[in-house]
C-alpha cells in the first residue's frame, strides 16, 4: 500500500485565516493545535502565479506559492511538505517559512529498501519540530500529529473541513 501527501501545515487559526480566500481550500485539524491544507488540484490552480513548478525542488509546489507561504508566515511558522512512498521506497521534502522568510530547507530524503539514511530525523519531522510538535518516546513527529492517519492527500478532505 502506498502513501502520499502534499500539504501546507501550520497552526489551525493561522491556516484557516490565511486560506480563507483560496478556492477549494479545506483546512483539516490535526493533533497538537496544527492543521493541514491538502494541496488538491483546485487549490494548486488557485495559488499559482503561473511561474514554473520546481524552483525549490518540490514536485507539486505551485509556481509562486512559496511567496504566499512567506506572507502567511508573518503570523507564525508555516510548513510545506510532500511525501510519497510505495513498498518502502519513496521520498519526502519539507520546508518551513517563518517571519516572512524561508527558515528551514528545503530538505529532501529518499528511502530505498535496505538502505540507511544519514539523518535519523526525516525532513517532514524536522519541519514539524519547527512548528512546535512534541513527540513521545517511540514515535516521531510525523505520527505525533497524525500525519499517518490518511494514505492519500485527497483523503484528508474527508477527515474534516474548515
């Protein structure tokens, strides 16, 4: 079974206020006071400025959206994360904006079966740490906020809305 997510993550109030005028935006509550904005097609179309995708190395980060994330981060830290895995193989990327500037990343890590990575902390978990996530013994930040609750980006919309 596979896993994929493309989303902006921030404090619930911040994300609801920031995305209020974004067509198709569904802000989904997570644990520890955070919320997730799934980057579904309608949202991707609404936040792009038409410039090329990929300036920061993400697969789906819409052109120009990094500027919007920087604006949103004036009210508090905002992360953008992408992860895709199937059968133990995949990769993830993450970045955090805070105070209007890029504060972390973009970070990237690929996972292949049987290979150990250099850093024991994944890019997404590092981004979540900057958002204030605390983990318990035996779990990472990823599971501490419930990012493992859904397997696909679109499934988050069914989890809850604004």
